[in-house]
């Protein structure tokens, strides 16, 4: 029983650490530091790299993308180093939840694409690379960024099985569902053919 309690405590600890790391709103922090305005009043009002790019500052957008992916990767790698694989997976899911529903922003966070990619790259880099390629294919073919995100998320579960990372399948399904839930408005707009396209193309 004490061993079980210790294992549970460790998992809870890494879930909390993952959530805290994931909930750091780098987009808003960078926008404030670089005097880019309030992201909530710009474009979609989202805190991610895509909306930061709408400020016209490509450097800030790139940094937001890097940091948002990095916090997911760091959560996984730290948990794996100090605990075990199950802790790493739980920390990854918690980091994703932290980004999408940060307590500091009244649970109004980002859509989690960069954080998702960072988590998957850290957990199983071949799957992560495959997801990045899927994003490029989806976004490139449709000229819609959100389509790239959905394609990458949907492909992750298949890649995990195909590339031999079946032990992470449940985590992959949870992350995929989170990406789809956070993009429900984008999905609606794509059905209505009103979703903005990359470069403003119609």
C-alpha cells in the first residue's frame, strides 16, 4: 500500500508540474514585453503563435511557437528523467490541459497545436516528425492553418501504432481530442467555407 501511495503521489506531482508549465501564456507575455498590444483584442483573441503573427511581429510569433512547443517538451522530458514513462505521458497531457485551460487566464487558453507538437516530439520523436509533416501537407494542400493542425493531430494516433509506440496510444487519443475540441469553431467555419486562408487567399 505505501508503494502504491508513493507512485500515485509521484504521478499527481508530475501532473501538477506539467499543468503549471503548460499554463504559462508565452504569447501574452511576449506581446506585453515587446509592446504588441493585448492579444485578446487582436485578431481571434487567441494567445497562440498564429494570433501573435497578426500583430505583424514575425519574431514574436516564432518565439511564441518555440516556447509553446518547448514547455510541452520540457514537461515530458523532465518527468521521464526524474520519474518514468507513465509520468512523462501524464505530464504531457497535463501540459496540454494547462495551455488550453490556464487557471491564470480564467481557463481561456490557446488551441494547443504547438504544445501538442512539442509533447509528441519529446515523447516519440519519429511520431512528432510525422505529425509536423502531416501539418505541412494539410496546411499546404488546403492553405488553411487549422486544417494542418487537425491533420497533424488525427495522424498522431495512427503514427504511434504504425511506428511502434502503442503504449502512448491512449495519450495520443486524448491529445487529438483536445486539439479537435479546441478547433471546433474552425471546423464550423471550414464547413461554411469562411475559415481564413494562409496569405489571405480565397
